[in-house]
């Protein structure tokens, strides 16, 4: 018959299910006295008991008061990152997978199952197994026994605080004296290890049954209680050893109806059946991974970087967020994110980069106009690797990421918006020669500006025609006339937070939001897209142009802990941060308007930046744009050093080769997935001065 009380799993993993050993009598003494070995053991046992009693008395004055109580113990609790619905898990963070809950809200049979497995006299015992202590001193190879739940918890607390030896027993006495049995059970259920990397009942319920502990059935609770005995090796894990797991489960079932526990009638427990549905698991492939190695791992890095800059988290010790037990709800929509991955992740069959040269890399960012919420973000397949969509501060405060790329002719959007704000009409005329010098900007005959595309309107084109044809010369002339600083101001106001300048071959990030930022390193070339910007900032700028209201791009919607809000996003007021009038926005959208397959209005700018001095090859290709509901930026380049962008068949890559199709497909599919209503752009009014160009109208 099995013993009614199960020893601590860490100390005696074999005893609880082992039939009681038959008593073996000592050999009879020939002189009427006990053998010398037994006499020594009795004396030692007596000494141990005296020592224990003496220890208890001394502790009452000084020692016990110095032993930490649960209130003084800080548990590492996993932080969980969710998609925008607050339910779908993106990643679990922290050194231990633990979620602390109020276990008083669990079905009572969860605690019953654990008592039946680990300590059937829990509700009546004094918290310490004196027999176990004596056993440990007088000969047990397992050390001091700790069969009660209270002592098991004391050992966990001792490990956390660094207490050793007798402290465990003293802590158990103190806990049992100062806390109710319900409180001790709550502490225990939130701390004990259940295997599969899961600490505490809530993490275990998800690890084994993919549900919250409050939803556990009694048979499921019994499975979890069973693994506590030997959690590290999976000995009672149904995925590892189903037979022993069932034996352990049957032992627990018997204890529920037997004395001393007797929580349920025997006929009721007899009807219980072992669960057939549980999460499959193998020790070689743990099921509780953090998710940081997935593409969404880069989103998590952005989330952590964003939080570390907030007053609620700034200056906290490393790991504070990850081990703090926070619930982080991101702005990322799960459906939109999956669409982005399906189109841009080079490892996914069906994506536009699948089967192409391995050096090719894409990045996609989608933002909700008016709020700044990042709805989808793809910066690379390896969440632990390089981020090609933006950059972030890591845990050490170091800037990390590779997501800054020359925007090429997509930068024309900022010059165009600046022109509209300054009263220059889309119908104004600009020199569009194939090659042109601009001495005032340092572009003399040795460094002329060239158009890499052509249009029927040349050599004189309207600003509208130059926009449609992506002509470089007219926009260089426009930027020279407006002033590079004014174009940068527009870009900053729209959402470009950082721009990289060049000093020789060295790039330097310039925070455009810094009032003291040195902008003298940026020349007229800003209007033709020479200076790198991030994919994230480009998407945010497009979101501003979609509605005319600037909002800060952000990844975090809300952070809570135990139901209390720690941080909530701050959205702009309606009409706040407006940078262009409605008429200017309508003219801008008209200049960029491109049809989408679903018939909705979209504004789209394509662009490239050349490879080195090549007149043919490109190193970067872009597509940036927006509808009234959605703003998207797409970049394609190389994973390492710049090199010519070419498809597997050798064809050149332009903005319309990969980025453009990704943009169109993403917008169409995301509009449907997000249930967005098609909203047309307003009619153009062609505001401004038609004579404001740098060349007269052709005759």
C-alpha cells in the first residue's frame, strides 16, 4: 500500500509511490543490550531532537525574526507580450516562465490534487516533517527531508534568498505560524516547478493544457499535481512517460477519497478518467520558448526599447521588465503581421523573395494613420538578428539595428509636401534636363545631377509630371529653391525622426527632433533621397500624409500588472499636430495616386538608390504610400554590404519589382483583414502659384 504522505520532489523522488518497506528486525543481542551501531544511532537521534528543540527556542528570540518571509521574497515572474487583441501571445520573457495569480479564485480541487500528491495532512500538520528531519540526520542520503508542502515552499524560498541548512525548517515553522494554510498554498502554487520550464500553476496550465489554471478540470489538475514529484526529468509528464504519469495520477485519485484527505466520495473519484488531450512535448524541444527567435522577436526588442524610455521603466535594473510579471499589449495586429510575413519573409514559400538570392532582404512596416500604432512590422526573419526596418536601444543602452537606407526618389514626397505648404503649385514648371549642374549646391560639371528615368515632358516638366516620372533633376532644383532645411523640417514634422549623414565612408545618426541637431551636414541631396532614413519612419510619415495629423509611431498599447494599468498609449487629439491643410493633402494624394486591385484610392511613391557609381544597378528599392486608413513602407536591399540588386534570373530590381507588389498586395489583404472601409481621397484644387517653378512654361 502506498504511503499517504509524499516527500518533497527534490529531496526524495522515489518514496511517495513506493510501497511501505516491510520492517526488518535487528539481530537479537546476546547480552540483552541493543547492538552498538543501533545504540549510537539512538543517541544521535536523541541529540538531534534536543538540538531541534533548542534551535526552536533560540530562534524565538533572534533567529526566526531574521528569516525572510514571503513578503520579503521577490519572485521572477515572466512578462508576456501580446498582440493587439490582448489575448494572442507573441512572446514570453524572463528567466522563469511564471505568472503569479490569485489562487483563491481557482477551483478548490486544484489545491486538493496537490495535497493528495504532495502532503495529505497539509491542512492539519504543523508545517514541518520532524521524522524527515531526523531521517536526514541519522542516515538518509537525501539530506533533510521536506515532505510537507510548507517545507517544500520553504526550500524554494531558501533557494531564492540564499538561506541554507536549518533555515529551511525555521522558515517552515515561521510560515506556518504567521500565515494561514490558504496563504501558504497560494505561495506554493505560484512558485513550485512543474517541468517544461513552467513555474507556478498558471504557467503550468498553459504549458500542459494551453489554458488558464482557472479553466482546469479536476483530472487535468491531477496531472499537474503529479509532475511536481519529479519535474526536471519528465518522469511523470504524459508526453514523456504516459504509464508512470497514469500511475501517479491514480495514486492522487485514491488520496482524494481516502483518509486523511477525504475530499471526494470514492464513487465520484472512480468516475474520473485520465485526460487524453494535452500539449505534446519533448525534453529535446521544450514547448515554452520565449519566441524571441521568431521574426516577431524584433517587435519585442522595439517594445522593450520603447518601454525603457518611459518614466515608469527608465533607469530600472536590467531584467526589470522581463522578470516583472507585466502584461504588455502591443499595437501589432496578428492578421496584418501574418500578411506582412507571408509577403516579405524570404523563408516563406509564396513570398516575393522566396527562392531569390539569399543576400536579398525585405522590410515592411504598416501604421494606422491618426494614431501612430504600428500594425505590422517585419525587419528580418531572425528575431535575434539584424533589424532592417529600424533601430532600437538594447538593454545596455546601445543603439542596435540596420534599418536605415537611402530613400531615393521616395524622398520626393517631402519636397512635394514642402512645396505645397509654401504655395508652389503642382502645375509649376521645372527644368528636367537629363543632366544638369547646380553650382550653388556644389554640383558643378564634375558632379552633375542626372535623371535615371525619362518622361515625354522633358526638358521642361510640371511638378506633377516630375512626380509621376520620378525625375531627379526637377526635385533637386525644387529642394535648392526651398532650402534643404525646410525640406528636412517637413520630413521631421511628418515623422522622420532620424536621418544619417556621411563623413567620408562613416555614417552618423542625427536626431532631427533635437533642437540643437547639426543639420549643416545635409545638403540639397536630401530632396533626392541620398541620406538614409528608417522604414519605420517612412511609414509614420506616410501615415501623417494620409490624414494630415502627426502621431508618434509606437508599439505599446498598454502595460498592466495584476490588472492595474502601469502604462497606456497617448494618442493625439483630433486636429493636433496638423502639418498640411486639407487642400494641400488632396493635391499631394492626387500627385501620388495609383490604382489598387480592389479599387480603393492609394498614394504610392516608388524609388531606388543606385549601387556605388553604377549608372544601371540599384542597391536599395522602395515603395512607400498610404490609403486614408493605412500607411505602409517597404524596402528591399541586401543583408550585408551594398551590392547590385538583382533577381535570380539576373533582372534588375526597381521599386516596382518587389517593393511595389508587396505594398499593393499587403494593402489589399490588410484592408480586408482589418475590416477597413474604402475612403476616397478628396479632389485636387491645384493650390499655389503656377509660376513658382525654376523655368518658364514651354511655348
